[in-house]
C-alpha cells in the first residue's frame, strides 16, 4: 500500500468515527454523537521512557464544565501522543492539554463540532431493569455472543498471525449469523496462548511488554487491537466487544504469580495506558482476565481482580461494564462488590440456565461467557448436535433473565462460513486422548442464531420489560428441570415461552423427533383474550394459533412434530 493510499484510509476512518488525524489547534473536524473523537499532540522527545509521561486533555462539551472529562493522553510512537473522548452530546466541544514534563504536550487547545448520529452508544444498566443492558440511545441490548478470542490480536493461540482479511471475514460472518457481541483478548504475542505451551508463563512478556523491566509496552500489538476496534466501529457499530484486558498470571487452577510481583508504578502505568487508549470506544465491556479461579484458596487472584476493578471503577471516564472471568464451574466471587457491574460465568451443558438463579439477587446482568465448544475435543465433550444445543442454550438463558455465548474454534480466527475448508488439528492434539484429531467439517452452531436476533428485532420485543416466571409453564409430557419450558412475562399482558421439546440433555442434547411440544400454562392471573403465535426455533417459521382466553389453566400443542418452539401470547382485550 502506498503512503498516499494509507493516509486516505486513515482520513476516511477519522471522518466516520470523528477520530481526527494529527492536526493543529486551529483546525477543526466534525465528530459524531456516541462516537469517538481523537486529537494528536507532538511531544519534545525529552523523556527517557515516554510511557511515564503523564499528559492530560480536558474535553468540555456544550453542556459546560460540570460535564467535562479529563483523560490521559497515550504514547503512540515517535513523538506522538493521542487523546480520545467519547462524544456524549452534539454541539461545539472545547479541549485543552496539560503536561508538567513535556512542553510540547502542554497548553494546547482546540474545538470541534459534534453532529447527531444513529450510533447506539455505551452499554448501560437498564434504568427499569438493572439485570439487563440498554444502549445509550435508549434501546435494549440483545446479547448473542460469540467466542472470538484472537480476533483483535496479532497472533492466535498457536502463535500464528491473524490475517486482516480473516478478521474482517470473521466479523461479517458472525453478524450475518445473528451475533451481536464477541469476546476477545486485547493482545496475544507470537508465542500463543495454549495452556500447556512452554511459553505460557512468559505471556505477559510476549504479549504486553517489550522489555524485561515491564516498563515499555509493545506498541505494535496495541495498534492491531486499536485498528480492528476502529474498523468494527466503522463497519459494524452495533457489535459490542467483551474486551479481556490482561493475561492470567498463572496456569489454570493456580494462584497468580505475575501481577503480585509488579510494583505499584508498573501496575498504574499499564492500567492508565489501557484506559487512555481504549476507553473512549463505546462498544466495550471490560473483562479483567479470563478463566481464573477465585476464592479463599486464591488470594493473589482475588487481589489481582480487586486492584484492577477498583482502579477502573475510579479512572474509567465512561464506566463501561466491568467483570472478571471465572473458570468453569467456579461460583462468582465478587457479586456484591461495587466495581463488579456484571456477573461473568463459565459452565458445562447448562441447558436449563440453572446457574442464573444464584445471581438474580445481585440485580446485575448475568452472562454465561463459556459453556461447551464445537470442534474442540470432539471425542468426549463436544455437543453432538450443535445447531440444537446452541439455539436451546441461547433461548433458555435469555428467558431465564441472562445471556450466553457460542464457542466454535476458539484457538484460531476461521470465518464461520469457511470452516469446512479450513482443516485444523484439535488444540489438544498433544494429549493422548485427542492425538490425531483434525477438524474438517463445517461449523453448524450459528445456523439458527439469526432467527433469534430477528425474532426480537422484527417484533420489537425488549426483555427489559419482562421478568422470568417459569412456574407458570409446565410440560404436559412430564419433562422437568433442564427440559422444562422457560417463561418470561410482561405483567399479565404478554408471555414468551421457549419449549426445548428435548429428548436428551448434555453432550447428546437433541430434540424429540417423535413428539410435538405440549404445554400447560397457568393464566389464572391473566384475564382477557390473548393472540397466540408459534415460532419454529430452528428456522424462524411463524404460525398463528388463533386466540385463547386467560383466567384459568390452558393447554397448547405446537403445530410441528420434532421441533423446539417459541410461544408468544399477547393480550388483545
């Protein structure tokens, strides 16, 4: 790519996002409400370690000084520092810089204009239902998540480069199949991320730092994540990113051995830089680390999460959702702590959303960020019918009150539609049980997810208006626990029920080909007439079911044999 073409691309991206290229204080460029605006400053190059330079920029919106945000500028190579603001309102903004150690960064000022936009803005706790999220433009957020650990990283789990085309194709495929958010590491180095890799204990050095003193950051790695977040903001602004901030400082089921050794200055430098570089992006929700153990046996892990959590709570100007990743079947340890604004879990085969009820009392969003993967170990753990398993997992968790995710080939960035042509060994191929396993088949777990997204979008249903009340629905064939229907209601005016019509659970989960889903609903408290709509979960086909009267128990039968279904009742009079 020529230098001119590169500059044109940067300028176009800046126009879309309101992220200005380097400019003098006299220049001005329009920004977009709920987007990002960036200024660039030129330092004098006098500091021995530019990552220690503390320059701040105060952005003042049209509403005035009380709404101003002061952010740290971040070093971006050469003599360049950048500062970013999340654009919360329209009108004319002002900015000014300050730095005690670098005259080039001190006393600069400028203005810019912010125009209205259709961007959704930050994720916030829903004002009417704090167990759900709302975007800043006032829309309920439907979280249908995909595991894309290495999407923003220069390297995948095996240390192979993540190509830009694969990154873009992956996002396009995910969105086309209904995904609304992805979970990603912020950066992974060339030694990869496999649990048993000899490089595992060097992950901090390989991914984050460029020196053995842990005082200088690997700017090329940070730039990859930055550029890809910018592209996603430009091309797919409705897709949110669970951004995994830092590496785990130990092996799985061990206590941290790295964070605990960092000095306060090293910790503060890293956290300050991370917030400065990324926090203005509206589409982020933070996850401190992934897949860690917490509790009385893990004091260093507990301290690690709490230190980062407390720092981000104090210093993130825009207070993105914040949590930390618990290992599989580890109960969430920080539910009542202020810095933890949502609950992040891992489990296995939780098709009944049984884990959700434990955390309802915290009145925070509950996100099952990992369940089981497709094309992972295959011989003993992968669900056999991932199409059914995944849509059942999504529907059950949504109607329980939380949300969950899909796990495909977590160790690589293979666009979903291309997985049938991307043959790859199991990530566990060095273990005897999985030796020789190569995945060659097309992934199928996202095949039904688009119909879930479209169901809520086309009907304009917001689950923030609903509450779970599963006791009102039962299976007429006696299926209970994970196989029982899930029900949410909006007062007594509207009911949503998912019936899995299950013949089996766990790894062998499948629908019962010989039965129609049959329900018994307790509508004694819901007087009036209700319109009935059935939807076939695997393909989104809808069929009206006439009307029924409330005020008593009612029995209903799905019109389809062998299908899991969604039933909606809406009061008409």
